[in-house]
C-alpha cells in the first residue's frame, strides 16, 4: 500500500516537473523567437517605445534556463531512484532545487513563479523532520509571495511577457494569452490535487498507525500475560529445584548417618573406642550436612563446590560416605581438569550424590563404582553398584530428579536395575578454556 502511495506521489511530482519544464522553456523560447521576429521586421523602435525594458540576451536566457531545468530533472531522478534517501541528503537536494528555481525565476524577470510550487511539493514529500519541513514551507511561501511580478515591477525595471504577446495580432494574442494562463493555472491545479492526495494519504497512514497501535496494545497485554505466566512457571521450577537440592543434600547426609549408626550398634559391645571414633565422624558429617542444607536453601549450590574443585569435591564426598558406612566407593576419571560451568558442575555433583544415596539406602550396596570420562565431546557418567537392583523400574523422587537434572543440560540418562543398579548419563558439556 505504501509503495502504491509513493508511486502516485512521484507521478504527481513528475507531472508538475514536466509542466514547469514546458512552461519555462516555452516562455524563454517565445521571448527569443519574438525578439528575432522584431529584429527581422525592423520593428525594434516601435516595440521599444511601448516597453519598460528588455532582456539583455534572450538566447543566453534560453540556454541558461534549459540547463537549470536539467538540474531539476536530475535531482528529481536521484530522489526517485535512491529510495533509502537520508533526510540530510534530501535537504541538500531541496536547497539545490530552491537555488535553481530562484535562478530560473530571476532569468525570467519574475514573469513565471510556478516553480516555487514544485519546490513546495518536494518539501512536503521528502523532508521528514518537523522543524526542517516548517522552515522550508515558510521559505517557499515567502518566496511565492515575494516573487510576484506586479509587486517587484514597482521597484525595479522588469520586462513583461504581456508586452511580447501584444506585439502579435489580436487573434494570435488571444491564443498566446490562453496558452500562458493555462500553463499557470494547470500548475496550480496540479499542486492543489497533489496536496489533497498527500493529505488523504497521510490520513490513511494515520489510520493505519492507529490500527497498528491498537494491535500493539493488544500484543503488549498478551505479552504481559505471558510474562506473568512465565514468572509463575519460573517460580514453580525454582521451588522444584529447591526441593531437589534439599532432597539430595538431606537424603545423602541422613543415609550416611543411618548407615554409620548401624555400624555403631554393631561395634558398641565389641569395641567402644572404635564406636566413639565412629560417632565423632558421624557428628562431623551431620554438621557438614546441616551447613550444606542451609547453603542449599540460600544459594542452591553445594558447599563443597564453593570451596573445592569438582574432582576434589566428588572425592571428598566419596571418602566421607565410605568412612561413615561399610560401603567401598571407587571414583575414576581420565579427565585432567574437571572444570565446567556452574550449572554443569552442580548437576554432575548432585547426580553422583543422589546415586550413592540410592545405592546405600535402597540397594543395600557394598561397592559402588563411579566413572566419569569424555566421549565424543560430551561427559559420560556411569555409577554402578552391586546392590539388590530393581527388576521393575519405578520412577521415584530420586531417579526423577536425576533425570530432570540431566535433561536440564540437554543430556540423556538411562537406569538399569538388572545386576545391581547402574546410572548411565550422557551430558553435552560446553567445553571452554583449559584450566590449570
């Protein structure tokens, strides 16, 4: 729709330019031809007695005006073919147009000022800045009012095209006056029609803008609803993540304590001293678990990962669990530098923690093997135990959280309960720089 409006506007401007080119060329050519006719018929004395002044060189005026009108055609063509015209460049071409039009009007001794309407039309179309447009419009109006032959002829000697028309016979005079007045009137009519069309086009544009504004308001309301919904979903995800963190930390800690207490019950009559050492170790583990739970509530990141690297944190967790229980836990990795993004390290740590907890609490495992290595650009994490396993897999709270953690990293996880219990996770890691 906008392209169609632009084509019609360009069509009106082109028509006004062509009409003004014809009018200026016709006036200059008429003055030149009439002057040659006067000289050829030796009517110079009679003609000069009836006029105030004459142009210095009608031939030079014709050539100069044709060159100047060619410049107007050139600037019009440039504006039409360069659609992404910068406002500053458009202003420069319009200033050039005003200078050219002023020069043409001056060479015509103000007998024709219709070119100012052409400049007026270009200003309306191409100047987008409000202040600049107001300046050019005021300048064009002032120029149109000042460039009036009847007004200026009072103060300076100007030749009059009417004197040249009256040189001819009365029948020819009527024809020439008609042609001259038709060109002037047609230029004014074209300008008025152009202005009406531009006003209607802008009115249509305003209606389109209002319609788009209403649609934008509706879209904003929908986006606000979506934002509220997203916020509620984020809150739900955060609550779920908090539940997973507390479950993992609390479950791991309590499982270690329960297993250690079972060992204490078995040792208390046989070796009280060994039982005391075991209770001291359980006290230490429980205190660390309390700190980790507090940290989970506050920051949702294991305290061990805050203080230690991922590998050291995993080995400490393995050592602590092995000490408070009768379970032998083996951790193996071929990666020299286990350093990933925070969310990746957190997920790996929690999956290992949850898997150890499940193996000890539910599987009654005596040995657990943890393997972490890189395979085809991703982390392969395998946690296997020799516990009772699970012939029929049921999605419990722990395994569901393991799956959720891995899927949050765009990974996959499989559970196998046929011979003991095995957790196999493939995690696509965002491998970054090499850390020392």
